């Protein structure tokens, strides 16, 4: 018996050599040249030291990694794009199943579907589908991983028109805790398919996703900015507009300090402002009329809405949030924005603690509401927004300040929320919060978990406990 890591876990050297030999991809350990880079997560606040990082290149690699972890009693973290705020794509002293090398995408333009391997980011997917004038709903930052975003639900620019990302998931290929590869769809393992659509990485390692695609090529999109003095009026208009607007209009609203870059007029630099980012997917010739209320109701200080390829909108803000910032975020689902909630929002908007800190309200109405909340694990379909409050800064010295702003802000607004929050916008906040998010779907999730993962092998996630 030889100790091969710094994790106090003992792994037989021969077992490790055999595992390394069996893997097509790299196996990275503490001490290896690539280790420090390989263990880094998107959120620099996360500082975990896995015993092993298995860069999986195939389903066989995933199966071998899970088998090795099981044989050696190692905790397993599943990593897609590594964007999870709580850092659930890595684990101290355990094994990371890093899917990043699995990047194959095949688009069937006739059937309007795409099969996407689990290591892809949304930039990869958008690039592949845009070539055919097609797209599927995802998020608003293109460097985010397909895996984590999809399994938590997934909302973004196409959500009012075409639903959550999971509403467009047709099939998942999954390696289960016992090493079996299965398909999950409406036809096969339907209970697993139900649970995967919102239940996160609790049920197995998804190695490939098949999505439904929609005709989306050039959109009319971009930001509008208003001074904070107008924010109350803007929010009072927006809360009604986004409920009634055609589903071809998506607009998420927030507060931000305007970065001092050429893209924005100099007089707006470093101003704390209210903003919305729009995406119109209807006929181009009708865009101006459709978006007129955005321009005319409370005339913005900047109206940056224009025709652009859909992937350009998807990537438009990647530069604002590069990898390596410190992130602390808190989430809630929100039904209404009464005047008192708006007042509280404004109190915290005036105190945005750092250049990157922000609050976003993402609409999840429109097509999302046409799916019953019991039809997939994602429960909060009867709300208007997914709200996230994020304290962000590059400097660890500012983390406490940014975090306490986010926590205080969340506490002030939580009484106006629907109860739970989006799992993909949560830190590790305990079982009560996870259950609040799934509401009465939790019990069914727990039964599906007991069937597919009775020992809770996959527990590095927003954990659903297997039913007794
Ligand atoms: C800048 C930024 C912008 C964002 N914008 C949006 C947005 O617009 N809309 C939105 O919906 N979300 C958004 N998110 C949240 C995002 O959905 C989550 O952070 C998500 O966890 C990221 O997925 P990932 O694969 O990159 O994460 P990872 O850290 O790699 O994985 C997170 C977790 O997902 C699970 N997982 C990942 N891949 C698999 C797989 N193949 N099989 C099984 N389990 C898996 C695991 O449990 C893992 O712990 C954003 C996040 C960031 C940081």
C-alpha cells in the first residue's frame, strides 16, 4: 500500500497505475506541473485541492474514473465548464471527473437537433448551431458549461420564446453510480429524465445531451442604461412590460457600475446605473415597433440595441466576467415587484460595493409557464423572475465587503420572494434551501435518487438525499 496523494487517502499504487493506463485522457495529481492550473475554478474564491483530476476523453474514461473512485472511497466531483459559484465542480481530497475534453457536437439541421458532449461550453454550441441558423436556449455568458447550466434548468435570452434549457432537452446519455451507461428521455428511463431536468448532478454523469433547436440567427439585442434616479420609474414600467410583452422579447434587468471602457460614453464611466439587456427574436422589420416602449417609455441614457448574430449577443458580456474573480451570490425566485421591493432594491443599488458587483432579474415567464411545474424537476415555473445578487471582485481583500452587501441585500428582498432560489445561483446553503427550491418535487427527486444512486455516491452538488 502506497500513499500517492496529500489527501490522507490511501490508494494502491498498482490500482493507480492501472487507472492511469486505462485512461485515454490525462490524470493529474498534486505535484504535477499542470496541477495548480487544473484545480483552479472559474470562481477564484474556491480553493480546493483534489487528490486526482481525471481529464475524461470518452465514456470509457468516465466509467473508469467512477470505478476507481468507488474502489478507493474517494469523493467524486463532476466538472463541466467549472462555472459553478459554489465550486461544486471540484472537491478537496477527492476525484474530479473533468469532462472538458469531451467536446464533440453534431447538428442535424433537418431534425433541428444537436447532440452535444458534456465538456462543451455554450460558445461551442452556439458556434456549431449558428452555422445552420439555429439555436437552443442557454444563459447570458458564453463561457458557461453546458452540463451544470442544463441540469439546473438553464435560463437566458431565448427563454421567454422557447423555454428553459431543460425544456429543449430531448435525451441525455448518463453513466450511473454503478458504472452503467443508460439513455434518459421521455421513452427510456423517464423517471431519470424527469429528475435530470432541474435536479442537477445528483443522478449520474451525463456524457452527452441532445437538444431541440430553433430558427434563431440574427437577433436585435444589446443594453439600455438609465441613471439610478430613473430606476424606480424604469422598474415600475418593466415589471408590467415583461409580463405582457410578446415572447419574442427577452429583457433582463439589473444594476451595475459602468466600466471605464470605450464601449460606453465617458460621462457614464463608473456611474452606478440601472440597465436592461434585450434580445428580440421576431421578424427584423418589426423589431423597432416591438422595442419602441423600451426606447420611449423612460428614455435611456444609452440605447445600445441593434441587429447582431445571436452568438455575438451571447458573448457580449464575457469580458465583464473573466475567469478568476471572487464570487459570492444569493438567489431567489420572484413573482411580483411591489413598490416597497423596488425601494429596497434602490437602497442597495446605491451601495454597489465593487465594479463587478451586481443584481440581475432574469425573466422566466413566457414559454416556461406553459410546462407544468410537476412535468420536470424544476419547480418554480409559476414566477416571473430568477433573481441573483452577486458580490464580485478580483481582489480577495474586498470579498468580505462584497459578500456582506450581497447577504444584506438578499435578506432585505427575501420577504418579497417566492421562497426558493435557482440551484445554479446558490452557494452551499444547506438542505433546507435545496428543499425550498424543489418544493413538492423534492420527495419524487429523493425517490428517483434512491433508485439510481442509493448510496449518494454523487453528493458533491446541491444534494438530494436518497429516500430511505
Ligand atoms: C458568469 C456566470 C453567468 C451565468 N449565467 C447564467 C445564465 O444566464 N443562466 C443560467 O441558467 N445560469 C447561469 N449561470 C449559472 C450556471 O448555470 C452555473 O454556474 C452552472 O453550475 C455552471 O455549469 P458548469 O458546467 O460550468 O459548472 P461546473 O462547475 O462544471 O459544474 C457544476 C455542477 O454541475 C453538475 N454537472 C456539470 N456537468 C455535469 C454532467 N455532465 N453530468 C452531471 N453533472 C454535471 C455537477 O453537479 C457539478 O457540481 C451563470 C454562471 C456564471 C458564473
